[in-house]
C-alpha cells in the first residue's frame, strides 16, 4: 500500500528516532508518533471481518498494537500486520515508516 518513497520514509524515521538511543527508545519514538498522529477511530477489515480501530498501545513484549473492536469483542492486532483501509486514515504514514524501519 505504501506510496512513500524510501527518502520520505527515512525522513519520518529520523524524526521519530532523533533523540532515541537503542532499539527500545526508537520503538517508543514510533509508538509516540503513531499514537499522536493516527486518526482513530477508523474501520478496516481483519480476516474479512470489519473492525473498528479505536487506538494503539505499546505492549510488554515490545510490539505496537492496534486496539480493534467489533461489538463487545476487543482484540489487539500487531500494527505491522494491520491492513489499512482505502483511503487510509490521517497519520498512516507513521505506520508505513515503522514498517519500513522494522523490516
């Protein structure tokens, strides 16, 4: 889905990790940028089921996850695995930069 060129993604990565020392602090930088920039809630499909993404979280195992809700059910999906809808929500470029960094 990414239409961002590598130079643009590298610029976002630099912005997210500018004061970070080590991978854990870099991850926290990406989480902060995603949390502050991603317009939630938005709807997407996970395994063919429509869900509402209501937020993001940084979990103990060091992953950034999307908090997905459908009715009374809630499940966290790794943001690296989250399919984005068309059109993507505002702030999606931070997810793309994180994906590029994590590759």
